[in-house]
């Protein structure tokens, strides 16, 4: 992103490293060249969207994001399109996923869990007031900004009022099984607001317990537990928290507590601060315009490539760390790897990728190399399908590279195991700053 050619520019934005990728989209870090503001850009391939008949879903996601302006919801700045791609420019948050906080600490204290739950309910209540239902609420879709404020993301499965049938119910089964309300699984139609609240209840349980209320390796057994609301609260839950969770995780949507009633609940109200924001009218005509092939798109991608790794500037480098200590950034504990990890190396970029490829081969991974990126695909299917790992080398300085390994698909724990296994073969690749300091001290 700094200096030289090889930058990819979309409209006023300069694209940087990949933050995440899925079946239909890739999310990249970007900088507004005019204002210097950092953003995240979700990039969709038009051909793939058309081929899989995803136009309506993508339109819905974009329309949803334009409709909502709330401090606890990821903001969409604008939408652009080229002849081949759609670009959704989003607010960039640096605090990571709420899921990671639970992964590291096991569970949150009740007061902290309540604070996040209050922000979640504020966001969901606002969405519902605008006729928007999220339908895939889970900790992985809850991000934190630099100040620790919760931000709801990923409206790819959201529903708007137009999708309601004559009975006033939604009929699409979607979401993540452990967080899905029983009536959604039942396929007889459901109230989007009541289903979202159920997911919020599961999230509150996970925040306070550190584990899921409904868990089973057999999907049908899992569904039976959800249908019966077969769960029990740990002993450390306060009595008032237990009562509220049981009212939310009521398998009968007719008798389940409502969001309005949750907000009036004594446990919920402790330390509660209602959100402060402005209501504005939003025009969504441009959403339809980006799919209109008759007109020339206003923003075209300008790509200039060079055969060298991407350059990461100091701000991007520091923004990936938990602080300013580069030792923390590069020498991350190999025991606790989340969805991505990174290390530094003094070796040439091509040699780094070759050694990663060699270390991954005995573990049953096929490699596909492109410029200074490497995709590793597991041959065997795991808990959540085949594990896929995206690897990229960034040039931090002429003699120093940063290597990022990121889970692209599959299970996070399996990615953790993979990295622990591969790390032995990478000992001569990873640069440890303290080794140079020790050598300097001894000379």
C-alpha cells in the first residue's frame, strides 16, 4: 500500500491485504486516498453471483446495510461496481471478533456479558424497527471496535419485509444450527424478530458460560435438544440471569419474551445506556443501478500488478497487533491460534512459500501458488468440510517479510492443530527478534 507501483485502486480507494474470504466474496483492507480513512471493502464477482442466482440476496444485503445507521451496527459507506465486480465499502473495525474474546478467556464476567448483550439488543431492536431481520446472529458476526464497542456485521442472510408471505412469516431456513430457533428448523414459517431474539439468548448464554447451551455432534440430536430447549444454566449464573435466559430460550415463539420486555427486565436494565444516534432518510436507488448492465458503471477498477509481495505500511502493521510491541505481533504464541496467525521471516519470499508448501504436504494439503500468495487445500474433509488456508507474504522492509496464515474455510480448531503441526517444519523460517538481540549482546 505504500510507495511504488502495483497498487490496486477502486475509485478513491487503494486496496491492501485480504481480511477474509468466502464462497462469493473477499474482504480487503483499503484506504480512502482522499481522506486517509481506513475501510473494509467486500468484493463480489458479478459472474459468480449471476451463475449462482444470488443477485436478489446481494441486493438485499446491500439494501439492508444502506437502511441502517446505528452505533452498534457496521456502517456501509457506499457501493460501487465495475463491469465484473461489485464493491461494498464498509466501516473498518480493529477490535476483532467477540468470539475471540470468549476463545481466549473461556467466559466473561456477568457485568461484561450484560454490557455486550445490551448493545446487541440495541442493534437488533433497531434493525427490527426498520423491518430488517438478521437471521444469522452468532459471536463470529459480532465485531468490536478499538474502544470495545460491539458492532453487528454480516447481513448476507438478513430478510426484508418483502420476503414475508401472506401469513406474515418468513419461510427460509438459514443460519448456524446451534444458534437457530426451533421454529426456523421446523420449516413452518417463523417471526424473524422472535427468531433473532432466540439467537441473542444463545449468545448471552455463550458469553457467560463459555460454551453452547445446545451442542451435539449428531445434527438430529442437536435439533431435538433445541426443540425441547434441553439445556441447563451453570451454577455461576445469577438467579435473575437464569430466569431471563429461560424466558428467551422458550421453544414456543408465542410465549417467548419479546425484545420490548427484555429491555424492561431488571437484570438487563442494570447499568443500561440507551443508544444515541440520528435517524436519516436513505435513498437505495443506487443499489439497483449497480446491477444495471445497460449503463456504464461509474467506478472502474484500475489494476497495475508487479511481481513482488505487497508492501505493508507501518500503520497497517501496527493495526494488526494488540499493541505497539512488535514482539507480540511476530512471536504470537503457537498454542493459541484463532482464525489467523502471522510471523516474521528474514528469508526471501519465494523460499518462505516453498518451505510452507513442503511442511504442509505431509499433512495432506495441496498447494496452489500465485505471485506471493499460497492457497493450501486439505484433502480430507473435517468437522466443517475441507480445511483451506490462505497464506500471503508482505514486504515490511527490504530484508524483512511478514507472513500471514489465515483460515479460509473449515474448522478453527482444525486450523489451530494444523498450525501447531506445521510450526515444527518452519523453525528455520520464523525470525525471532530476541535471537538477533542476544547475538548483538554477545558480540
